[in-house]
C-alpha cells in the first residue's frame, strides 16, 4: 500500500488522520517526538519517533518508507505561550517545517498537505473569513503558520512541490468509535477543559474575558468536528494525486458559537452543570473567527457531516467517559 508520512500522527488531529488514511487504503507512517502526542494513539500504521529539527532523522525515515505524500500536523499551538515565547514557535514551527519540506523535496516526495490555521488571518471582526482575506496574525503561532505557507509557495516555484493548505478553525469532537480522541499535555482546548470541569477532573473552567463585542461578551469561534476535518484532508490528498495543483482551503462550518453558548450546549448534552469562573482576556485572542468554506465544498466536494455542537460535544463526552483520555 502507499505510504503517507504523518507528522504529529500521535496527536489529536494527526491520530484521526492516520485512522482515516488506513480506512482509505493508505499506510500512515507516524513521525512524532511525543512531546505533546502519546504513543498509545498510534494504532493504524508504523511509528517513527523523531523531531522535525533533526534533519538526519527525517532523511532516514523518508529513505525507509519512500512516502508518496506528507501530511504535516506537528506544531506548537498555544496562543498564550506563543505570545510569551515567540522564539520557541519560530524555531519549532518554521525551522522544523523547513527541514521537513527540504527533506521531502530531496526524497522526491512532492505532494504535501499542510495543517495551517485561521490564526493567520488575525482579527477581522464581523467578517466571514475566506481564503482571500488578508493574513494579519496577532501572535507567533499564526505568524509561524503563515511563514510556512510562504515557504511552500516558494518551494512550489523552485522545485514543483505541490501542496494543499488547510486553514482551519476550532476543532472539536472525537472518533465516534472511540479509538482515538482529544487529549493534550497541557490541555488548552475549550471542550475537553469543560468536560474535565464537569467531571471534577479540574476545579473549574476559566472563561477568558466577558467584555468582547459579542452578544454575551465572550469570544465567538467556528467549530468543526475532527472527523469532518480529516475527511477534507483525505480529499486534499486525492486532489494532489489527481494532479490538480496547489490550493488553499478554509475548513469551518460558517457558524460561530460563543464560549457561553458552548457551555450551555454542554449542559444539555451531559445533563450536568459546568463550573466556571471569569478571568481576564488572554493576549492574542481575537473577538470572532468564523469561516467561509465555500471553496472546499465546491472544489473538494467537502460537506461537514458531524459538525453540530451537540454531536461534537456528545462524541467528546463519550470518549471522556470511557477514560481513554487518561491513558
């Protein structure tokens, strides 16, 4: 079967990608340093431990598996940390990705699917973001991802590196079959933090800021189910295999929900109260991020099937209750 190198394949989104790739008839090869991922999530193909900053190790893995394409998920992604430690983000995300891209080109692997982010857009209040929205990132996380996009464009011009870039919004939910799910070290995402608070695993949820210019004062985000997100990545891989060339796609639902709306939906799904307190705004957080994903629908044929708040929270709650996240 065709090998696909999946960086960050031991993480939340990467592990779901590996399952989907295996189901689609590929062999996903996970490359992960296990700093934020966990090896128990590697269930669908071989595992190679390594860091993106280790070019020799990357060359070794490319030579061993001769992958037909790369799916690149590995990155540092905490906004607060990106504000306080920007150098770490530029080194890990940009230098590491440059190593990976150069190794791929050297190995003749010229199909590349990149996990980018809506954080490259920065703040555009009351605007539905599409692929042509100006990219004005507010922090080193978004800026580093934008820089990697630029690197990919340059390597396409110089070496013919075909790429699909996915800028996605807030990812939530878990594999409905319970094989993989969401777990980070440390946990920073709203839904698992909220479920931890509901379940008494932490003292409570902190809502960062209630003075934003939104109906209830809390940030608004566009949430997409992780399985829908990964469906798009497989479609993106097929796009490249068909020789359709490089393209950028937003991935979201076009609907935004505030932090308080997510909390209210969680009460309905779990039938439990969400203990929370109000904290100050976090530096680098935008007021509202909502996607226009028309291009992905029209060109890739992508249709989100599980991206309702009820389904995303239900799938995450099922994973959480099974205790898988503690492994």
